[in-house]
C-alpha cells in the first residue's frame, strides 16, 4: 500500500512538472507568433518608407463609406473654358474654294466659329538700369542726388523677384541646388552659382524673422495646437525638426534634441491657453497646456498590431470602441452640434474596457497598451467635448512629411536647416490661408 501511495505521489509530481512545462511552452509559442507579426506603417507609427518589400499590401483601417467614389454632389469642377477676351487673335481665311478652286480674295469673310489654345509665354530676364542724376541747389549749392530704390543697393544685383522664386522652388517644390540651377538656366537663361542660391535663401531666412514671430505669437494664443517631431540628418549627424501647427499657422523649429528642452526653449511658458494634440512622446505630454488630445490614428494603428499579433478580446473591443469614437465625431460635425451626445456613453465604455485583466506573460504588448491607456484615459475623448479639436494629429504629420520629402530629394541637410524651417513655415501658413505662395514670399523678400 505504501509503494502504491509513493507511486501516485510520484505521478502527481511528474504531472505538475509537465503542466508547468506546458504553460511555459505555450507562453513561448505565443511570443514567437507575436514576433512573426512585423510592424509596418499600417499597425504602428513607422513611416511607409520603412515598410519592407515583403510586407502585406497596404489596407485602410477605415470602414467602407456609403458614398460613391469620385466627385461628390456639390463639388466644384474645373473645366477649361474659352475666354471672352483672348490675348491674341489669329484670323483664318481660305484664299480659294476647296471644292472648285475659285479665287475668294474679293469675297467678304463672315465669322464662322472659334477655338482657343492656352499657351505659355516663356519669361525672359529683364535688366533694369537705374541712373541717378544730381541737381545743385541754386540757393545753398547743395548737391541733390536721386535716391536709388532699396532693391538696387549695390552696383549690380538680382531682384527680389528672383530671390523669392529661388525660395519657392527650393523649399516649396523641393528642388536641390543642381536641378534648381538647370531650371533657371533652361527656362530663364540665368546662370546662378550654388553659392548665390545659398545666399538668396539665407537672405529670405533673415528677412522672414518678423513674419515667423507673428506665426509663433498666433499659435501662443490659439485654442488648439498640434505638435510632432521627426529626425533629420544634418551633416551626417542626427537632429530633429519640431512642428507646432493648427488650421491657420505652421511653425517649424530645428533642434539637436528631441527632449523637453526644445519645448522649453521655444515655448518658455508652454501653451497654457491651447488644447495640445500629439502622440504619447513624453516631451509632448509634458508641455503645459489647458488640456490634451492623444492622436487616435496612432492608437488605431497600434491596436491593429495587437489584433494581428496577440488577438486578444481586449484588442478587438478597443478597436471597435475607437471606430465608435470616429463615427460619433463625424456625425456631430455633420449635424453641426455644439456637443457630442454620445460622449458620456463612450466614456463609460472606456472605463469598462480598462478593467480588463491581461497576463503580461501571455499578452505583453496588449498589457503595455492597456497600462498606457489607463494612464492617459483623460486625454482620449477631449475631441468629443471640444468639437474644434481634431481626433488625430494628421495636420502635424502633413507638415512633418514636407521635411521628409526634402530630405528624400536632397539626401540630407548640409546646411540651411534653420532657413528651411523658417521658409517652410511661411509657405505652409500661406497655403492654409489660401494665399499665393510665390507672391507671399516676394512680399517678404523685398523688405530691406
């Protein structure tokens, strides 16, 4: 009987050991399966440029719309139409009859129809010489010399029109110096050295200081501000470009740091009157502001990764909850309401979601996400209580994308990163205000 009991005890101990090994292997298998899900631009904050060639085809996280594709009703179309006053008229008349060959020179021509062709008048460089004349006052004998305009400050120079065009092509159309030289030579017959181009951009940067200060002042008093940052190579060294923007203003700032020191330098008092929209970067969340809104588009991509990698009920439910928030926001905007009626209900649903219990060993990514959402739960639905606040930070990401395009074209900033930030701030702000970008740059460049 004793041997039987010992044998049973041995089997129970062995069974417990095997069960423990099974749990351990299940956890390792779950981790291996999670690691197989590669982070891409569709399920994380990685940019599309870092997607691997073998990545799955991009798929939208948006639900299908009920509207048909193409132009929507009420959308203003753009059709090429004839002008009532053309710049040039070419009269077409036949000299002989196309049927019998009769001379029609004495026959009166009657208007039949018209067609118009829109063409380009290639610009040509115009040299303007200013000649100063002197007059001697017959009373006091003072020599009075005609004053040169501010644009003629040296014996010979290029006009502000050319300098503003260089700024436009370099920082709005992203042309690098070599291609900019080719365009100016082929189209205008201008041969400018790269040093001259750099001097023009530096001059625009210097003259833009007061305009940029106005942009910063406007953001300082704005009700809503979005912010983001991205890394850029400058002379082989990693630096950062920050952006603060809203629907009317854009302010870019280059910095050697990604930490809060940059925020404190640019905004010593923070943005105390604004609701700040950003991702969960610590320096952004540390910025003083009246309230905050986390970018729900970022969260949507992260939840998609959790669904693909760990497939937990929490991930699926949170994804559905985010979709409901987006729907509520769109519906409230379409109906022109001052307050989202579903806000309280969605807040209650969020509190229930955050009560989930997740094993950090079995679902490590979901658990970290749950802890983060619990920490920042007060900044998830600000957009529903303040309808002027967007649910995402796409405005900031669009501003940052311009930086990436510039780097992609030019390779890296060798110099002039501060000038780019200043001039690009002016360009983006002009675009948002519906202004002609080239005219706006010319207005700034021609200042003495």
